[in-house]
C-alpha cells in the first residue's frame, strides 16, 4: 500500500478516498446498500494514462483491485473489502462523430450522461432502463433495453474499445479482444473507452401504462394472452413493451413501459391504443417525448439506493404454467415501493452482431425475468427476499424444457454463476482469449471467471 500512497502523493490530480475521507461513504456506496463493500482505498483516475500507471503498480504490489462505475452490480462485485477500487467515474467524456454514426464513450460514463450528450447531437443508442447504470457495465455483458428490437442489444453496438491490458499498456482493442469484450466485459483489461454505434434520433412515444388492478393473476394472464396474439401476427421493430408488476401510484398493479422508437407517430399511436385495449387502464404517462425525458421518467421509478437483491431466470416463453406462477407471486408481492418484478424480452429477428465476433451467447428469443426484492430497511428487505426466493424457486420448478440454461451474468448471484452455462458454447472461446491476453489473471475480480 505504501507504493500506492506514494504514487498518489506524486499524482495529486488523481482523487482518492480512504475510510477517513469525508467523501468515502458517498463514493463507496452502490445501488444495493447491503452489498456495497468497504475497500481500503478508492482511486479515481482521470485518464487512460492514469489507469495504465495504476494497473502494474497494483499487480506488482499484490494489491487486489476491482473496477467500479455505476455501482449497480447487485452483488457488490465491483468492490473488494480491504482492496483497491478503481473508480472510473471521472473518465466521463462522450465524443459523438455524426458522420461515422459512432460515439466514443469514456469508461466511467453512466447512462444519463450518455443520453444527455447524444440528445445534444440528435442521435441515440440503445440504453438500459436505469439511467444511473454504467454504460460499459450494461453494454459489455449484454445490455437489455427498450430499443433492442429496433437496434439490438447493448453488446451489439460496440464497434471499438480502448483497454488497459494486463501489462498496463493502453491498446486499441483488436478484433479478438473486441470479441471477448462483447459479452465478457473487463476480463482482459480495464475498458477505458468504448466506441458505440449511434442512430439518428427519431421522435418517440414512450411512458408507462398502469392497468387497473382487481385480480392481478388474471390480469397478468389476460395481458400476456393478448400480447402473444399480437406477437404471432408480427410486432414492428420500433415497438417494445416491458412488463412489470410494481407498487405504483394506485397500489400494486401490472404496468407496461411502452416504447415506440420511430417518427411514424400515427403507427405508434395505433400500437399504443392496441396495447391499452388489452386491459382496463388506470393511468398512462405515454406521450410523445424524447429518449432523455423518458430516461428521466424511468429514473423516478427507482430509488437511488436500496437494500435487497435480485433473482433472475431466463425463459423461452411465458407459458400458461409460468404465468400462473407469476400471477400467484405477484399477488403476494410485498408492498414496499421498491419491490418490482420486471420482464425484459429478447425478440426474434432483432439486429445482432455476427456470432463469431461476440461471446454473448443468449441469442434465442427469450424472456429475462428480474425479481427485485428491495426495501428501504434491512428488515423489510429480508421479508421481500423471502418472497423473491420462493418466487424464483417456483419458477425453477416449471417445465425444464422452457428454462433457458444460460442466465444473465450481470444479474446472476455468484453462488448461481456457472460460467459454462452462462457462456454456453462461447465459453471455450472466451477462455482461449483470456489465456492469450491475461494468462496470469490480473483481472480476476471481473464477472467472467475462469477455472
Ligand atoms: C436498478 C438496476 C437496473 C438495471 N437495469 C438493467 C437493464 O435495463 N438492462 C440490463 O441489461 N441490465 C440492467 N441492470 C444490470 C446492469 O446493467 C449491470 O449490473 C451492470 O453491470 C451495472 O454496471 P455499473 O457500472 O452500474 O455497475 P458496477 O457495479 O460499477 O460494475 C458492474 C461490473 O462491470 C464492471 N465494469 C464496469 N465498467 C467497467 C469498465 N469500464 N472496465 C472494466 N470493467 C467494468 C465492474 O468491474 C463490475 O464487475 C440493472 C441493474 C440495476 C441495479
């Protein structure tokens, strides 16, 4: 630790915080309070060069380190107790190149900052539902969002990256490195910059539809029957519906985040009317808006930090058996405003990166269920977690042929994380690239683990 202290004394432009610092608590805290770890020191590099100086210093002195940006890892994996946190949030530039239809995004950028910058340039790129999530943490492991049927997942937007490798060298990622980054995140280096595809910004119709809630189980079933019929007849790419059971303004109800990402507003209004006719609507906030304002709205639906955890499962389909389980547990969902069941969907025929250029494996159409038992106190969170666990266990008892073997690494607890099933046929490729670029496992705290 002495060498690090000396390095920081010689580089006063690099901010840092220790448990004695007044800003330590703010800087260490992540989204999940009870999962946020206590590092010995948080170091905040301001450039790729700073990171390049830090990595060899830490490895040569056997100082365990982890990389942190938005702090939304639900299991605290971006910090190590008594270790060093490389907090990239001061590397937060966004440079848009409209002619190339790309944006260079600093390693520490969070979603809201990206959207603000893209908005100024009249472009957009797929983004996650929570604006405080780090852009790199979201996109490099998959990146589900409301624009995925239109433009693909976050991982499909990555066209370039700059990393600090195991030797502390800043490199422009070659095609092999990019393949590992697309799905494997920071397992071969600290990603100090990503280049992402951007698209001309369209008008958008977006917001939440809150349905009346009389019999939640029945409503979940009826909504999904109508949705499945509409899907069988073909859904347009600009349309995405994210279902959630939330404790909203009118109490516990089924809600749908509605996104129409095309300037053909007439067609968008038709789909809005259609989706709004599937159940009686209690309240709707869907309106012509911008991606930025939609993100601000989405951000108001979640607390900045909370107690709790997440349970997740991927299912090929929302079968009647699955809907029964969802309905039964939705009815028992605790009333804490933070609790949520959310359902992401990866539809068929969305744009994707060519399979050989990514280790992201889960491409078959599926539903990603996120059960979020969260609360403002540890006691309420414990009750919510018991509910979430029972919910997850009942989903696991449904028809095994409908359960996708691979789950989303970002949301899978370390105890449930089996890399071979998460990466499936891509695991051997990821392992091979890891062996080429980080044979000594310098980046051992990354989510992708190698045995
Ligand atoms: C409230 C909430 C909402 C979410 N919504 C969505 C959603 O809509 N869609 C979706 O797909 N996912 C979603 N997620 C999951 C989220 O995308 C992942 O947990 C993501 O990894 C968080 O990134 P972060 O930077 O905020 O978190 P952190 O905890 O800071 O980082 C997460 C992981 O990424 C690594 N990492 C981050 N940046 C870098 C970098 N520059 N270089 C190397 N490694 C890096 C960290 O080391 C860590 O292992 C959500 C999570 C939460 C808590």
